[in-house]
């Protein structure tokens, strides 16, 4: 869903570098797969077509942080029959 993002922190020899892959449009999602010594982070369309993919050596990955989109910010989706929350 738009707003989903994954941050990947990589060891680059004495320092770290941070990369970010995010779902940039409505209906897209970010998927993380680990296999054969690689970590793949892919932005996918609704149909499962890869839009962009980032690949990292698993031995170099220091941290992988997934940030799901705030589901409450979507107007009208999934909250039918529930009044909006009020502050105060």
C-alpha cells in the first residue's frame, strides 16, 4: 500500500549506508525476501509485477526496518460504520 517503506542499513567497511525502498503509488506494496545469501527488497504492483528491486548481500545487512503505512490515514477504507476518532 502507498506509504509502506523498508529501510536497509548496510555495512560498507567502517561506516554504514542507509537505503530506502517505498511503495510510491496507490496499490503498490513492498516485499522483502531473503535467499541464497541475498536480501531482496522489491516494490510490486497489485498484479505482482516488480517495479524496482534492491539486492544486498545478507552478510553486509546491519538492519532491515519495515515501516507499514498508517492504515488510519486512508479516508473511508476499512472503517465503514465507525466514526472518526476525535482528539481531546
